[in-house]
C-alpha cells in the first residue's frame, strides 16, 4: 500500500460518516446485524480455519513462541466462542438512549442525562483474532463505528472475520464501513490512527506493554489503557486459612498470562505459619518459582530472594513474589508503592479490615475474599469487554458497553425563559 496517510484518512472519513448512521440505528437493527454476523461466522467456519492456517504457518516460520501461537490459533471451539460472544452481546440491554436523573428544577425545566455513543472507536490489538469479533460487536451494540487494527501475525484471520462482519452489516442495512479492519500490516497505519482526532474519538490499545506505551506516548486522541497487571493478594491476620490458600492458589495458577493474575502475595506474619506450608507445596506441585523477602525466607528456606525489581514486575509466567508483612497497614503501603492499580484482594473475616482495604487501596478493582481472576467483564456481568482500564477518566475497570458511551444533558421545558 503506497500512501498510508490517504488510506487512513479515507478510513477515518468513512467511519465518521458511518457513526452517524449507527447513532440513529435502533436496538432491533443493531441486534439484527449482530445475529447476521454470528450466522456469517458460522457459515464461513471452514474459510476462517483455512485463513488462520496461513497465519499459523507464517508464525511458525517467523519463530513465534508457543504462547503467541496458541493465542493466534482458531479452531471450532474458538469460533463457537466468538459466535456465542456476539449473541450474548446482542442479548444485553442497549445502553444508548437511556435517560437517568431526570429532575425538575425550580424554574420548571426538567434536567436529566441521556447515554450516547462515543462516535468512532479505534482499537489496536495483537495476536488474538477473536478480538476482531468481540470489538466489532461491542462497538456496534453501543452505537459506535470501529476502526480495528490487528497484529500483522493475524492478518489473514482478521480479514476473514472482517468479511463476515461486512456481510452481517449489509444484511442488516447498515453501512459496511461501520466496522473497518485495517488491511495493511504497515506499522505507519497505527501512527496515523492515533493522530486523527477529527475522525477518531477514542483509542483502545490491547496488547503488550510496549504497544500500550507507544500508543499512550504518541496519541493525540484520548486513550483507554492499562500498562501492567501487577495484582496483589493480601492474607490478613483474621483470614480463614483454607479460604486463603484456595484463593491465593487460584489467583496465581488458574492462568499465568492474563493481566488479572496475582503477581505478588502478601501474608500477615501472625498467620504465616498456618498458610505457607500447604500453599508452598501446592505452588511447588505446579512448578511455580517463588521469589521472597528476607522475612519470608525463615518460612520458605530454599526460595529465591526477591529484588526490588521483582515487586514491580508483571511476570505473566509461573513466578510469584511473596512478602511477609507485619499487618494490613504494611500491606497497603506495599500495594500503594508497587501496584499498577489493576486488581487487589484481601482475604479476611474481619469486617473492619475489609472496609479499610476497600477504602484505602486505589485500584480499578478491589476485592474481599475472592480471586483476582474475577476482574473480567464477563464475570462482572458486562458481557464481553473491550479491555480493562486503570485510568480514572472516563472509565475504570473492565470496559463493556457502558464504558463505550458518554452522557449528555437533556432539558425538557414548557416555554420557560431565564429571568
């Protein structure tokens, strides 16, 4: 592709125009489009797998590691999940047009808020082709046009999914440009996408820290992002020991490569002797490497000594940092220093301790007696999610349909004028 600037400008212009049509579309029309897309994916199953095989072969030749190849792969089960995800989004309530807080003012006017689309959402992501379907469906249901830029390693898979999306939109009599999947692997397309505020209202980067840092640094369009998932579990003095062991084990070993996986375990000194023997054995059985503070070495003698860098590292691997702390105040101080403000959990039967933790820990999700692995849009009842935001504006935590909307004030009057 010779002129990336012109290509991206045209893409942006088409998205902006399509966003007006989507903003006018009623719930039935949007749901019909989602159902048509799901059906197109079902009918194109063989083609999707065939195109994915091209990406898999190229990935192997280019030396992609096993974890990336696993994320890249499409099979019948994953296609089923894409289809089910789209239909679940169709079944969710439509947030657009919802009016809230409508109140009379002394002047006689009524003032309230109406939920509206953001407009055009640009999404930049890596590896997983299913993100193409998820992102398209979430943007469509929330009334937003989407410009999707997947990784070069998934170009054939993403274009095959894009054909199904275009077919579904056309069958629902919506513009096919409502969802555009960038056709070039040229990295210059990303630079153009994140610097088109006249066409794009928000950027959502999904991928590694390098991608998100680059987008955040270079964009002059608002970005919904999180850089790291350095998540903590604190086992309090008043924890139920078996509950604590179960949660700490699950939070680390359920899946290693996710942003809501625990990376640091904090344990109150007074309960350490009851927790460590069984929990350390369970981690050893799973092959988890432990990196611990000096105090913890008195309990776990053959563990590696943690460095300051370990406390600030998102491992995304079977590696866990452990620190034994004096009390909840030391635990919170450690979290305040090292957390990426993603997800933290306390295990305690003490109501006052739980309230202190909920109040003082400043992360997008704070939990009591539950695994950090629950920090997920689906688990929170949002349907699919577009990502998890650790920012405070304009949305925080898992970003579902409502996170892809804004609000405007609406006023009803009956001839009032301001004196």
